[in-house]
């Protein structure tokens, strides 16, 4: 009955499935849209969950748990899988003891990501089966099934989500947890991947993939994974192949069409699709991102259409599919015009703001990194000039020094958040010091993982379950890496920020500035103590900090939104006439 | 009940909780429902859109332009931005609040002064609510979302008792009392 069900995010449903499947260990680094999986499963007392320092570590923790004989869950966003790929490719060779499921969340349309890579190629390349659910119920069911497959075929298994599955809520039936445990068994030839052993495991990988391919084409799984829906008799001559969220769009855009819905996107049930295709004049693969299924079918000699109709970029939708396949025209133009954009901004009182204001003022080149502070690139701060991936800022800046030398480096600054520094910036810092670099690094230490919604990390001194633990000392880490020039500053104090940056960029060697203050959203002492402006001279300098609590009135004077203002006083330090003050003079 | 509701607002306004309550209302009515949210980057003060679909069977969690029965706009500029989603004959409910986006705050773009004139070009009924006023009176700015829901529940003739159960099911216990007050005030504003 519907009343017994729970309206759940796809991410939460995955966690619920893993919980019911008896998962004992869950590890992840936060990454949109996968973060809520690990946040949710951490609520269960039976599960040992952790925020790992990065995705590679989380995968290795999961592998350890699975080798030891307890089921494990590892979750990440698509780019996180790049980081976790190293252990995964070899774990595919060893196989496991208890099941391991790696959930990977792709982000077509890049709602919160730096690229649109397609994780399905990892499944093919690592020879790891991949399931793709189409709603929250399937997210739970497929996760549970993935553990059965993992143990039956002796392989890690992927569950692939996209944003519209991970962050969509639909109804899910809740069940009971079943404990699963296997004894730990030593097996050198299986688990020690020196070349002699790995050579023997490679054929085993191919053998299990053949076995799974046969089974997915046979009757073994019934309709529990792949599903065929025949359309109304004689209603059309086209058969559709699709999976995941796209299936839902297809059901609405083409309600009477025959559909081959893939629950397993790797390995693909080629023989079943060949048989399905034989019933129709035309086969169309509808998929987001790359032509993964389309090209695989073509390579097997199954004729089909796909990307020639739907395109490679962004998300699909009911309308796009209806346009591509039925030729239904796009909708008429809207009546509205000149709507100003509303890009994301750093919050009022954000501790990053002052640093970017000074970097802009000093006209320095800023090598950026991934986090809330990536917003430093937008107007009016305009203080970030490159951004590639987690941890890249320090090594990119070092590369620039290697290429252009010391003088260039004096105009260049790397900016990285605390969580990102711990994720993969520390290794870059060691590299820079070791290789006699001459760079300046600013660690924007706001004591949390901000952009993904305030997760703890080793620097916060709290675990995922908010239990106290050792607090990583960033200053001591930097010194241990060999950094001689180090300052810890308050990012709310603009003079301190400016002096520290000016001094450090002149210094020889690797310099680090730690701009340390808790994220304004976590620092409850900083609320509702707004500034006010008296006798505004209309110069507009305070607006250059890009604070959403400040805006220009029609007469060019600046107005403070007292509901948003946190009283951080960064704007007050820019006001040449000293007319921005706290209302109650605290 | 067959409803596509688009909730439009600014990151941080509590649109996600509003969508979750609507989903729970659908369930208590014995109907299928899907809600599509956006987390992460968009939540930092950017435009945020949430899709709520209620029907006997829902496939896609999203719907396209001109498919919304109701646009529930938490801010006037966002009402304008999302108006293209409204069906002919649909309902646009607007919270009378202006939050200046960065380009307007900087003076690089102008916050439109003729929002309701532009909205009137759509074939839709427009309702205005002062949710910020209700929330301010209750001394808790975070109740804007629930005041909006109270107003909407009255406009859309939702079952009040069931809707209150949906709120009870969705919000944290310590906030229930103030949220129910906000709901009631919103409801009264629509009916009054």
C-alpha cells in the first residue's frame, strides 16, 4: 500500500538498500549529487560510516572491508571515480569475499560539476558490471541486487545514478535489515596482485564477464533487471532502448512505443536487444551523455539510431525526446524579456570574500580549486583565473613556476579550501617544496566542507557521526611538508590579508597563508548584528566585495539588507569615509 | 488530482522543504508523486527550481515549459523567470518579496519594475501573498515557505486537515508549532 511507503531521494534509497543488504562499512568523500547517500547511511548504528579524505581512500576502505568479509558501500560523484579508479581497476581482478558496491553519480547538464564525463566507460574499461535505476524504488532494489551479483560473480558492482535520480524523490518500500558476514580467508594468489598472480586473474575476469553476459541474456534474472515493454499492437514501427531517468522521459514522450529498458548498462544484453530489434523497422537508443549503448550495439552489428537524433550535451527531457523522435515543434517564445541572471554567490558574511577582494585589488593571477571559493571567479571579485580539479591549484601553480620562473610566480597565487587541501592538496604541497618551487598558497580554512553542505573532515575534529576525533593541524602539516614561510590570518581583517599576501609573494620558496575562520553558516555567533550606512558618498567601493547584503539604490547610494547582513565588517573596511558601522555599535 | 507544481525561489528560501511537504500531502491522499530538487552549487543564493508532480502514476520527475498547473514563486523576479512553465489557465502564486541578484545589486542590470505587467501577458491567474510579512510577524523568517504553502492550500482547495498532517510528517518537532501558525496565517490571507 502506498501509505506504507516513504518519499525518498534516490540517494537515500540507495543507502536504505545498502542498509537492508547488511552493509557494515560505508565510505565516501562528499560530492554532489552523491553526498546524501553516505549522510543517510551514517544514521544507522549498525553501519560503520566515514568521510574519507578522498575517493581513492574511500574505495580502498571499501575494498578492505569486502576482503575481510563484510559488505561495503562506496559512493562518489563522476569525477570522484577518476580519483578512485586506481584501486577499483585492480580490485576488479582480485574479486572479493563480501560484496562491494560502488555508487557513481553522473551530472548531465553540470548542475554542480566541472565536466560531463560518462561513467559507463569505466564499467567497460574495468570490467565491472553496472546497474542503472530509473527511480528511488529501483535505486533501493538495484543496490540490494548489486550485492547479490557482487558475491555471485566475485566482482565489485557499480550502481550508476544521474542527478535526476539521485536528487529526485519518489516512493520507496522500506524493509528489514539482514546481516551478512563471511569468514576472512587468506588467499595469496587471489589478493596479491604481483604480475604472476595478476596474469592468472585476468582470464578469471573475462570468464566471469562471459558468465554474466550469458546470464543477463538468458532467463536467470527474469524481469528483475532488464525489462521489455511492448507498445500497443501496430501503433508504431520503432523500438526504443533506454535506461535510468531517460526511461521516465520516454514513457511520457512516447507512451505507446515499445521499450527495451536496460537495468544493467554493462554488460549489455546484446542478444535480447537483437531479438527485440528484429520486431521493428527502426531501433533508437535514447541516452544522455555519450553514445555508450549506441556504439556498443553498432559494434555488435545491431543497426540503430541515437545521437544523430538526440545530441551529446546536457540533459534530455520529455520535450527534447518528443522533438527528436516525433518531430514535435519547440514551444513558442516566452512573453518575458530582460530577466537579470541570478548566479550563485558567496553568502553574506562568507569568510572567503575578503581574500578575493584583496587578490583582485592586487591584480594577482589566481590558480583556483574546487569548493565554494570557486565562486571567487565571478563578478565583481573576478579573482580566479583557472580551475581544473580537486587539489590542482597548488600543482598548477608549481607548473606555472616551472614554466615561467620566479618573477612570474610573484604575481601568482594558488587558492584551495581546507577540505580540498586534505583531499589532494597536501601531496601537491610536498611536491612543490621538494622540487624547489617558488609559489604562494592560500588555504581558505573555513573549518568544513562547504559547497556540499557542511560535512566534517579531518580538520574539524569530528567524524561523520559527530564523534570527537583527532583534529588535523593544517599549520603543522604545512611545516612538516617543509614550508618555512607560513602565516595564519583572519580573513575578516583586510589589512592583515593584504599585508600577508604582499609579504608572502615576495618571499623565496613555498609560502602558505592559512586564512582561518569558520563558515558563516556554521558560526551562529555571527548573526543579526547588521551594519548600517550613514551619509553614503556613493563611491560604490563597498560593492566591489560582492556581498549579497549590499545593493545600489536608484540614487546610487548603497543600501544594507539587515536581514542578510551578518556584521562581518568586511565592507566597513573598504569604506573610505568610515560611514559603515554596526547599528548597535557592538 | 493531477498537478504539476513548479516551485521557484532563491537558494536558501526553504523551497526544498515545501516540495517535500507537497509530496507527503500527495501520499496521504493516496497518490503517486515525484519531486525533483537541485542541490550543491545552485543553493548558494542562485535561482532554484523544484518540480513537484502529483498524479495516479508519475513517470518523469521533470516537466517542460507550459506544463505547470501551478507556479509557486518565492520571489518576484523568480516568478518572472519561471512563468514560461505555466499552462494556459494555470495559477501563479507570488510571494511579494524582492531579493536583488548580484548583477542588480552592483548596478550592472536593473531589477525589473514591471514584473506583474509582464506576468499578466500569460494566460494565468495571479495571486499575491505577503509571506515575508507573515514570517516577520511570527519573528521567524524561515517560515516564509510554510506561509506560502498555507496560502496555496487555500487557493488550490487542498484538504486542510490532510495538509496539516503532511506538515507534521515533514518538519522537525521543535519547529512544528511556529510552522503551523505560519500555515494558518497564509491560509487566512488567501481566504480573507
